[in-house]
């Protein structure tokens, strides 16, 4: 069953929801991510040996750790008598809206899959990684897991395997992470309450415009679609200076801007790298005006997904 004893994998950060695609749309980010190393052990268990680089205490009990839970699901699927020992190197801050919980789960299953003499297909890895993501978020939503596995922009629904969506090569993301925390569960709690039917109609229309704009390569249609009227109004207050940061992105020429995942990070889609670079710096300055330092990532929306690292294949 196992062709190798150990392997390591990298999974990128991601933008969940992409504004109008709550829990179903996400895209990979360039420049940040988690690394997970997995090795086989004789004991029939999953063991977390180390977590490094985290700015927040993460559980070492495998069933409570996203990487550990994903590997427990993978062991069950394989029916293996062997277990896994895991080491996690975090490159995504806790509560940043960059998919940190999903990244550890995805990197873990990709690394473990690299040990197998007959690797599992994408759908199996996706299912196992969702079991890990659910430990942190409370649900099996794939808007972070899918783009981390496939790369680029993905559509993830319960009724269909995740799909990578073609995007224009000129479409870039400016992503700014302020140095504060919004926990996923708290951000979901902010969504409690009733919604008007008109809000759902408007959001559906924006999602349709966005998807057709991507297909047609039409930046004006993409801009018209990238407007979250359902989730953003309920979460914006959790992010200091959000309105000013969004306006800074638009003033710099961005097609649109919205909350990345559960926040507090904010992303902007831009038509070209030069506009994305300018928007990122304007967004960073807006956060600074509200007393927050921040980190910037700029790269194409069609960014690469998870991969085995050198020496693991």
C-alpha cells in the first residue's frame, strides 16, 4: 500500500466566498501557505508530533486538529493498519480569512497520498480534507479546500465534485491581511437572523454576472458582479476600517473588493498586475490609518494549488 515512508506537501492560502459565492466559490493565493510532513508509523493512529510557526495554540489531539482529522478520514478510507505521524509548519495566520484551517488539512492529505503506491483520486482527497476543515469551521464547506487542491478559482457544491473555473489571465488579486483576528465561528454567528427575498435575488444576479463575466473575459461585467449584498453588510463591522479599505481599492482602479473568507483580510480583483500592486498599497495605507499594520499578497487569480515538495515524489 505504501511506496514511501515519508513525504511533505504545501497547500496555498485562499480567498473563500469570493464575495458573492458564500461557501461555494474560492481561489488560491500565491505567496503564503502551510507545509505538512507525514510519515508512516507502526501504531494504528494519527499522531501530531509538532506544530511550528503558529501565532495561536493549535490542538495536538489528532481528532481536534484539521490535519489530524483529515488523515483519520484518509486512514479509514484506506483501511490501513499503519498510522501517520504529522509535523505542521504554519504559514497562514490564525483567524486571517486566508483558509488556514483548510490548508493544513489539504497539505496533510496530499502528503499522505504521495506515500501510496496507488494514489487516491481528487474526489477522495477532497472528501478527507473536508473532514479536517469541519473540525475548525463546524461544517464541510469546500470554498477553501477546493481551490487549494485544484488551484485557481473553483466552484464547490455539495451535489457535485469541485470544478476549476477558467479565468482571464489578466485577472489579478490584491490581498491585504490586517494584524487582527476574526474567528470563523464568530463570523458565522454574525450571519444569524432573517434575510429578505430581494437580497437573495440581488446576490444571485451578481453571482451570475460574475460567472458570465469570467467566461466572456469582460472586466466590466466582472466588476458589476463582484458586489456582496448578502454577507458583507453583516460582517463588515467585524473588520476595523473595512469601508475605507474597500473604497481605497476601488479608487486605485480595482474591479471590486470584498471580505476574504470570514475576514479580517480584504481582497480586490484587478485587471492587471500593475493595478493590483497599486490597489494593495492603497488598501494597506487605509488599514494603517485605522491603526493596523498589514501584510500584502499580489498574484494572479489563477494561482497554483497544493503540491508535493521536492524529494516527496
